[in-house]
C-alpha cells in the first residue's frame, strides 16, 4: 500500500471512530439504563381494605355504567387474594403488574356483589395496588398530568388520544389513564400510599358537553391478615 493509500485508510478509520463516538451521544435513547429499584410488597394475601363508594352524575341523561349503581353509598370489602412476585424493569412489565388481578370484592357484610359490579370493582382496585420501592421508576414512565401533553400531539390526534399518567409526591403516588375523543373523554386512576402501596382514593369518570359522572372509592379501614 502506497503512502497516499495509507493516508486515506487512516482518515477513513478516524472518521468511522468519530461517527461511532458521536452516535453514543446523539442517540442516547438506544442505550437503556437498568432502573435502580427494589420491589417489595408491604401488604399480604388476606389483607382487607374497606372503601366507601360514591357517585356524582350531571347532565341530560344518566351516563354512568349501570353496574356501578349497585354500590353507590355502600361500603365495599376488597380482600387481597394474590400478589405477583414482581421484578419488572420495563413499561410492559409495569402494565402487566397494573392489570394483574389482586383482590376480590364483596359488600362489607360479605354479601355477594352482582357479577358485573364485582368484576368492575376488582379491576379498578387492583390497578391501584403496588409494591413499594419503585416509585421513581414508575413516575418516569408517563406524563404527570394531561396538561403536560403538548398541544402539537393533541392536534395530530384530533379525534382520539390516550395515555397513562403517573406522578409522585411526598406521601402518595398517582397513577391513571385518560382518553380523549372528539366529543368526550374518560379517565380512571387513584392515589396510593408510597409507604404501604395501598390506595386511599380510586375513581373512574366520563365527561361530555351533555353529561358527566364521577364514581369514587374512598379508603376508610384496613384489616391486616394475622398469620
């Protein structure tokens, strides 16, 4: 190889090295850091949470799901049945945790709920029960509130847009979901104690220009299972 060819080869190697180094900094999202957290359940199978149910509805017609009317102004007992051994490190793992069934609901006196009512409450409450220790990881996954979503994003999704929401305060973790349609929006979510992973408030709501409802569950008592 002549002197000129060697010089060209060295120059090419140098350029490739610079491109490789630049790629590390220009495209940092390709390097995934492992989240630093340890997941620990602060509750146990057999623990019981008592909630008071309430419903506010306004508008020209009743817009709330009929299965919720069975428990309005009633007390609900949610018994923890199964807690998954969670060691997730990705958003998909987190959503699997959220959607996993964790409780079984009855009226506070033990009477059976209508099946559709039970399934709805089981889902709403299970979504807000979390292991402790991973709050910052969960907080980074989604916007803090619907207001944090840029107008540009909303304009691009004029007729429908949905997202999960998460934020952490000194005492509570908020997790929820909102979907925006052209003529209405729906939301569900709640606040969970960062010390125990137990939800103190859970809600599901629906709003339009014609009507709206907000169904909520407020924690009033905790009964720990004594081994």
